[in-house]
């Protein structure tokens, strides 16, 4: 049974927003639309215009096509802290992203080292 396009889009917006660790308010700020608009779209009481969909896609950092496509596979569960870090650095230059990666690797190495010493 195939869902109507409006249901697919509604679900994709909500899924992308959650995947990125964004509240509706944060998405609205990024997309420059009202909180009421996103709330009503996600709840299925409003069908967004193409202009609104483009703004939402931009706010989510995805393409309009991404919002309109059926997901091909079940998305991998990613912990909320990881999503928040990704959201923080996804629009930063590659050098900053690489620097954050190095910091995370160093922190993990240090944490693992401390754990092994406790044993």
C-alpha cells in the first residue's frame, strides 16, 4: 500500500528534522517560516506549497528531491548526541569538520585508555 505524496512528505520532514536533532522551532528559524506552519505540516493539517517545501529543504540542509522521495531503506538509528554534533558542524568548512573529528578521536582514545587502566 503506497502512501499519498503529502503523507510521504510530511513524514520525511519530521524524520529529517529529528535525524538532524532539530526542534520545530529551530527548523522554522532556519527555514524562515512560522512554527505553526511546520507544526501543521508535520501533523497533516496543512499541505505545504512548493515555496514552503523549498524553504524547509534548505532549513534541513537537504534537497527538495530528498523530501519527495520514498526512503529506500530503513534509516540507521543514530543517538541524539551524535545527531546534535553533526547538526553543529555540518555547515562548517571541511577543516573545522576534520578538526572536530580529530578531537573526537583523541577523546575516545583517552577514554578507552582510562577504562583499560581501571580494569
